[in-house]
C-alpha cells in the first residue's frame, strides 16, 4: 500500500505522573532503576521535554517524581542537560493563597530538581471556585521572574474563555504564556472545546501540550486479546469499564498499526502529532521509550487521520473530564 505522508514537525514529552504514584500506577521504589534507564534512553533518542508536578507522588512519596528527575539530572552531561526542558506544575491547593502562596512550593520544586526548572505551570484552574486565587498565583510567578528566577509560565487544565482572559491579564505584567497543557486524545472529552484552546495557542505562539494521549493505556489494549497484566485495582476497573465501548476505535488503531508495522500506541501518539500538538506520553520502561521514539520516523496520512477522527466521534463514551478545567 502506498502512503502519502504529511510532513509533520514533531516533539514528544515524557510524562512522569507514574514516577511515585502507588495508587494508580503501582509505583515501588524498587522500580527506580527502570525509571533511570527510561530517562537515559529518552535523552538518547531525542526526547527533549520532561513534564512533572509537585503533587506527583503518593503519601510518603510526595514530590517523588521531581526528586527522581533531579537525581537523574545530576548524572546528565551538561550538553544534554541544556538540550532538555523540565516543566513542573504547582498545585493551587486551597491553603496556598495570596500572591506569595507559590513561593515555598516553587523553591522546594527547584531544590528537588537541582535548579533545573524551565517551565512552571499552574496545575489546574481555580476559576470555578476561587478565580482570585488563580490570579494571585500568576502574579506570584510574575514576581518570581522579576526577582531573577529564569523560567517560563505555563497553564494546565484551562478552557478557551479563561485562557484568553489570562493571556490578557499577564500582558499587563509584560509576561507571556509559554505552554498550555490539557487532556487531548482520541478519547478526550469535549474535543471541540480542546480545539478552541489549541486555536488560541496557535494565535499566541503558545506550545500546546497534550496530556494522556493514550488515555491511561486504554488505546494500547489489543482488541482481539484478553490481557491479564498486573495493574492497580483502579486501572483494572477503568480498563474493564472502557473495553466494550472502545472496541471499534481500538480495532481501527490495530488495523493501521498492522499496515504500518508499528504499535497501537504509535498510531495514537501520531494522531496527536499530526495536529501539531506536543504529546506528553507516560513512560516507565526503556522498551516504551524505544517504541514511542519510532513515532519520529513516520506520519499518518490524511485518509488514516480522517478515519480515526470519524471513529473517535462515533465512540460515545469518552474519558472523564477534569472537574477543575475552566470554561
């Protein structure tokens, strides 16, 4: 079969929610060597963005993801370190208030990451329950930049109306938004709203980060096999809940993957790249990095993309929306 490829400039980030999360991802400290191997392989294969958060890590592992990245950075040659961007997200917890509420969290993240912090993102919008808290945090980040800290400002879980307001708000401080991160995949809820966000990002030269591009791994499930992999109780429930409703979508993913001699994961991530987004792919193993790195080598064609769009629209059961995403 002849494939007419569209030329796509690609960038893919490493998502690290699983690096320290026991509840959803069954994290164990004995897996840290695998994570170091994952990190090293990613840098070798051209990945240049790592996304984390100060809330990534369950219980005693609070901040674990940042700490692991910081530890791995210590052993990273300076040339490679300069090439990569580290982006973290600061959680707008209710007790973090005022225009100094992010001072201590920021400094703690900076310490855990061994002073390598390129993008600081507001983890979710407070617009629905305390819009002034959100504005205070953004002022706080502006103040930190004015004090000489070198980082870019990013947003996460933001809707199109709020995004435009915050772009205008930050312009008063002569500050720009570097990146916006929202849930974006073939199973993402309310994709039309996500496309509105994407359009605003393109108009304002803002990087669009697509998180959960594999829908927690649902899009990787072989439609023709019963997989009995060891997962957390919550992930097992999630997979069982979506297996039937996503069967047709996964069947199409497998069909394209088979024709291309690639994985379903590669097809799903390429769907994001085709649209100019920067997918943040959660990876915990070297083998996953090797697989996803092959996305750099091929592109979906227009017919494949349109087919996936059509099947995605027909799939009525989407992933749950983040309740803190603003309008």
